[in-house]
C-alpha cells in the first residue's frame, strides 16, 4: 500500500475546540513521531520519508504539534515543551494508546522527553534526533546564527520564501537536498493566518530545559546526530549521553539537522533496529 498525506490523515478531539491532526500508518506496537519547530513543520513534512519504512513494523502515529499543521492553534502560559507533552499524552489517552515508542526531531525530541517525565508508563523507548531542550554551550556561541534566524522568521518577521529557503539551507549539510515541493509546502503552511497569530511570540516564550529531567528518564534512548548540525551545538548529544541513564549516540558525518530527511534510509534502518532490539 502506498501511504499518502490524504489516506493517512486523521483527527482526534482532546477537548472541546481542541482537535489534533495526525497521520496513521501500519500496525503493531505504536511509534509516535513528533516533529521539530521550524516554520511549516508538521508530522507529514518532517517524516514523509520515514513513515512507510517505520510502518513495516509498527503502527506509526505522526502528530502535528499544537500551533503547527492541522492541529489547534493557541498560546500557552506554560513553557512550550512541557505544554506540548501534556497535549500529546492526552491525545494518546483518548486514542487508547497505552504505551508507545517515541521518535522526536529537535523540538519533538524535547517534547518526547517531557512525556517520559510526566508519564513514564506512556513511553517504551526514545529515538531522539537532533533533540532540543539543551541551552548554553561551552563549544559555540548560543543561540547559533541559524537558530536565531529560525526565531526571527516569525518574530520580527515577516515570513518570506527567500528567508525560508536560506533557513532550510542551514538545516541541511547539502542544500541540494531541499526540494521545491518541500519548500512550497512548508512555506504555505508557515503563512497560515492562524499559525502567524500563534507564532507571534515565537522566540520570546520559554521553550523548556530538558537537562533537569533527563537523569530520571529510565527508558532506553538513541540519540541520532548530524555532525554538520548548525541549529544546535555539539554539546547537545554529549549532554544527553551524559545525563540519560541508558543512552546510545549515533553520529552521521556530512549530515545536518534533518537526519531523517538527508539520510532517510540510514535513519529508518537505525531507528527500526533500535526499536526492535531485545
């Protein structure tokens, strides 16, 4: 079966007026995929090269986080990462998913850690790809130039396709990997009026530091990192490896922040092997 945006698209209402959009494919033990925080991000935009491969062994649930894609748009008083984690945990409860593996990219990696912190029984294993939530660095100035440009896309803005192309080129080691279809899809999503309103304070609101919660996370974790990541600093995977009680780190050379896109076959193979391992 060929998986498309349309035939995998689903919705779940977690509260009156709060609907979450996600993609579902495959069967078996659930794998929850959570995307990053770049403009136009969504479950499909971030994981379109991975869903079919993961669905060969798992029931894949790729969510649009709040403020992104087809999910509800609002602002949160709580820091974003823990707030999003509570939303995902609630959505899985409504769907009747008891526990699942989590695959999180950048923001989604930090959110996955907060889910494991709030509800350890919900999370079986973690694949954290270029995970966010570590602030400050002894190796590089922070935030990095690319990270600052990410926040500036919305605040002060205004969003343009040229800005988005420049930003995404910094997400990749090889800019030729950026397709026009992906750029157009994410640009159109990024300028949705509801998203523009929700993102007006992006880069001002606190995101959430994962470092205090990592030592208590007992699930096995695999951190996947591109050595040419220009969004986050090289301290990040080392911090996860130091603080998580059970952590492996896999690094790919000549690869940027989007390992799941640039090295899709390698990522799919590594994630599947780790999640199926005894």
